[in-house]
């Protein structure tokens, strides 16, 4: 629990920002919500709206409210040119980011470093909202079988290998590697396996979705929600492996209900 209760929440798309803001308020924090235009859901009722490339207005507002702590949550998708059109305060930040185009991770580290040089501290939101993350162990009624255990071990190795190469985070394994996640994301990777298995009667295997080795855990950690479990069921997979404490759960009761109904195990390691 932090002594300073004022925290800026830079909110992108989807449901996660709602859950994080609710969790912070339950714990006595005072979230100041900055909604990113064209991404954040207006129903969140942000205290301030900014464009993705308009850091200047956000910086002024945070200094005016004496807020120095920041967390970032929510998806960004594919910004348009109008979204990333930089204001004066953003130009220096973008210039340094462009010098570090050695992959998504290196650019992200540069962005966070530049923000902190302005006097702000970026915090890992999952540390402030442990109620929204996975605890270590198996959380479902279903448990891995012997054959699942070998798939899990192989999946962990593959997930960490592609993570080290900054390719993706997820791998689907059933005796062999069925699919790897790249730029298309987890849902599209699962769709490929669903399409593949529509042509046969195979079932079994696991999806392993782990953070990348050396990943900056202050932003962009993985998330699992009801749609993920539905896709796992459609792909006829037996289970899911994720990181404990560093993977969001979107709508835990529904995730567990779906997993138990489809006899899919979920294990956090």
C-alpha cells in the first residue's frame, strides 16, 4: 500500500481500466483518470481527455494536481496519424523513441525512461491491484494430465524463447508446436488452431502465455478473459498456463465458470 494515495491512471481501451479504477478506489487510492481519445471508453468518465500524442496537456494537469505516480492500463490497438500527431512536449520523447527502434520492448523502455525524466514515477499496476491477477497454482476443478505435463514443459520453453526474441508471448503445444503468437495477437493465434482443428477430431494440448524474459512489468502485461476461455474450448485445448501476479484476469467468476464447464485447467506459475 502506497502512502501517497494520488495516482494517475492513463486509460486505453477495453474493460481493464474500469476494473483497475474500481480496485484502486476500494483500497483507498484517489485515481485521476486520463482517457486516451479514440481508445478509452467514455463510460469510464475520465477526469481528462488527451490524444495519444498530446503529452503536454497531461503533464500540465498532473503537475497542477500534484500527482507524480502513474500507471498505464488498457489496449491501444492501431493508432491513426491524427492520434499520434505530437504536441511540442511530445516531440523530444518521440525523437528518442525513434532512435531505439530495436523492437517493441526497447521503444517502450525508452518511452518510460523519458516520462520519468520529467519527474514522474511509473508503477506496475498489478502490484496495486493484486485482486485482479492470478495467484500461483491451479485455480480450476480440472487438473493437468500426464500428457498435459509434457506439453506444458515444452510450451514454457517455446514461450520463453519467442519472448526473448521479442516475437510474442504465447505458444500452443500438443505433442508438437501447433501455433506461435506474433504481431497478430493471442486471439488470432487461437483462431488459426480453431480453423486447423475444424478439419479433424484432435483434442488436447495447452496454451502457454508468459511474460517475456526481461519484460518491463510496469506496462503491457498479459490479460485473460472469458473470450480467451471460449477460444480455448473451441480449439479443444486442455489447459492454460500463465504467470502468477503478472497476468490480469478479466471477470474472474465468468472465467472460472467457463473453464470448469469446459473442463479446462488454468495454472499460474
